[in-house]
C-alpha cells in the first residue's frame, strides 16, 4: 500500500533585503516583491506506511502526464506484488489517460478517499514533516533548487523512517496522586 498526494505549488522566490534605517533616521521600507510566475513546482509524494519509506518527484505541473510518471516511479520502487495507491480523486488521478495507463499496469490499483476526508491519507502527515525539513524558512531561486531540497529532505527522512500507524498512540496510564490529610 502506498499513500500518494501532491504538494504545491512551491514557488521559487528570493526575499528582498530586510528594511533598514536611513542616515537621517527614517525607516527604509523594502519593496514588496511577490509574484505568481510561471515557475511553479509541484512535489509528488508517496509514503509506504509499512516501513515509512517515501518517494518524491518534482514536476512543473499537476496533470495526468506527471502523475503517470510518478506512478511509474512507484512501480519501479516496488517490484513485487500488487500495489494499492491511496489517494484523493483529483481529475488527473482518474482521467481517461490515467485509466488507460493503468490498464497496461495491472499491478497498480487505486483506492480513492472520500471527498473532505484528507486526514485519512497518511501522506498528509508526512507532508507536514517534509515541509519542516525541506521548505521551512528557505527561499529558492529556481525549480532546480526546489528539486534538490526535495531530494535531500526525502533521503534524510528515509534514513530514519519507521512504520506509520494511523491514529494516536494510547495515552499513558495516569497514576492517582496520593491524598494527604493533615490533622491539627
């Protein structure tokens, strides 16, 4: 079983220098530098809950072609047995070209989670850890920097991976506090 999802768009952006003070005591404001340009990058990810190993791929778009490339990576990484992909029902996951591609790869099966229940996909929890490791507090000059950070973070997270279990661990048993009675 593989939990799969997309993260993004991750937009390459460098931050302007911090605001400073002019010699006469006025604050210099930095210009707002933000745009949603064409260089968006999507990160495709798949988590194998049995051992916690993840597989990621960056792409310039979120469409059926890149999703099929990602499925091929999953199939290559898991050479034995059937593969069940737990994912949402995004149009690229259920498009005609993807269904045609799946007919040629009979080992791969989809299990779509219900609409509005993204918390059922363990990949969402892994994205949270991935964002901290790869994206938090960083600025990227181009999509290649995002791909490099993605590969590095995935390798680091895989080196210390363990099995994933859906749900919370049971809380520890609480010992009752002793009650003291003071007599005067």
